[in-house]
């Protein structure tokens, strides 16, 4: 370790200790009876505008994903905005997969809808929690004034209030990004992952267990390797092995952050691809030669293998992957459940816990997952025909 790296690590560890001390000193994380009417008129206007913009961009996965990207381009110091954008793209692809050529052949219409509502609720919840934080930061920058005392009026965890205040003073981009990963995954824990409705309709079903078994839960970041836009985008990313584990989701977030920001060349290549391909929800966004937004197969056609090593077999139609707007209607969500998830300062350990660096190698795993799911579709059809 060089002297420079050693000093940088010491400064980071000091920051973590300062945040831990702040969180320990909080006696009443969320005071009851907070009302926007208590605030000066100018701050009431800020809160109202933040709510309006959040509702505007929280219509569906496509609008949310674009909002994250637009924010990052305006404020590249907020690393999580790009991470959120790329992960949200994957969320949209997972949603449309349910109506595409593959999963629609394995899951019933009811299972497809339940799975979609599960994914959509999580995507919606994260946005309505994190986007107001981003907008408040943006307003703070415009006014050159710390406005994070308004976070409780936006129902944001005291954990993030402490971290945002620290960021305003010290500007540690990594620390803020990791804190946001911790916050958003913790925020989902009771509201989605361990919510009785979603456990019954999704997480405890055979369909979800099959999805997990197939390792079809890869998070992929398409990018133009070395800026070569004339070639097929390469993939980099990682895999979530156990969705139900808060620890696994946080550690995956840290690994994905490292993939995005550890190498400037990789970041540049991902941004180049993302800037040229607005998110639609269709996997044709990144591989047009393998996926298509229009179904090229005739209705009732028996499914035959179409891929080999992520290349389309000669003469085979492309895999149908619809844009989100054609796959699913927008959802009117019930309000987010109130309450602050933060109740244990030991969560600070995630700031310093080392993640295993996978190097982002995902291409082979992703290709094998597609081939595996094709074989299961064919086997299922063969079994059905024998039963007839």
C-alpha cells in the first residue's frame, strides 16, 4: 500500500467513525408530529416542488430510469444516480422478460402479473425515496446552502440525513454511494422482500424459485469496449444469488458500484453506450441481433433453440423482447409505508466490509442462463405433448 493510499484510507475510516458517532447520538430518529406547515414559506415551496417532480418521473420504469440518468449527467459527483440508472435498466428488462419469448412460456399469466407487480413496487418505492433526496441536493447546490434538515419532511431515513450532511461538508462520493445502497435495500426489506403479500404471491412460489435456480437474475451493464461503437456491445456485471438476503443485496450493490467506478475506461464505455441508447425496457436496446421488439414468430409456433453462446442460430427468429409500454400498463400505487428502517448502528460495518471483486465477468454466465431456460422450455413442451 502506498503512502497516498494509506492516508486516503485513514481519512475514510475517520469519516466512517464520525458518521457512526452522529448516528449513536441520535435519541429520537424521527420526531412525531412533523408538518410541512411548520416550515418557512420558501421551504414549503421546495417540498411541494420535489413532490411534484417525483410524481412526474415515477410513472413507470422507463421514466424513472431516464430521470436517474439525466440527474447523473447534471451531477456526476452523485455516483449512485448512474448506478441506480443501470440497475433500473435491468429492472425494466426483467419486467418485459415476463411477456417475452422465454419466461412467458414458463409462467402462467397470473404468475407473470404477480412477478411484475413485485418488481414494479420495488422500483417505484426506491424512486419515491431516493429521488427527493437527489432533488434536495440539487436545490442545495443551486442555493449554495445545506437544506438537508428538510429530509425528515420527505420521510427519508435519519441515516441518510446524517450521511448527506457529511457529504455536504467533505464530498466523499464513495461513502455517499455506499450509504445510498445500504439505505435503499434496507428500505425495501419490510416493504417488499418480507412483505406477506409478496412472499405469498412471488417469493415463495415455484416460479420464483425456478427463476433463482436458472441464475436468470444477472445484473448486466452493456458497454462499448474501448469506445468501439461499431461493434456489438460487450457485457459486464454480476449476479444476485439470494434475493431474500439483505446482506447479499447490499454486497451486490457494492460490487456493481466497483465495476462502474473503479476504472475510468469502463465508466466511459458504459456512459457512451447509455447515452446512445435511451431505455425502452426491451433487451433489443443492447443486442438487436439477438432480441427484437416485435414478435417475429408466428402464433402457436413450437419453440426451438435460437441461441448458442449468445449468438442467434442460423435462420432462427430473434427472441421477442417487448418495450415496457407494450408489455405492461402503468400502476397506481398505494402510498409507501411510513417508518424509518434505521435502528442499529452496526449497519455502518458495510462501509468498511470488503466485497469480493469478481472483475465483472458475466458474459458466459448470462449466455448459459439463456441456453438453460431454452432447454427447460423445450423439455416442458415435450412433457406436455407426451401427457396428451
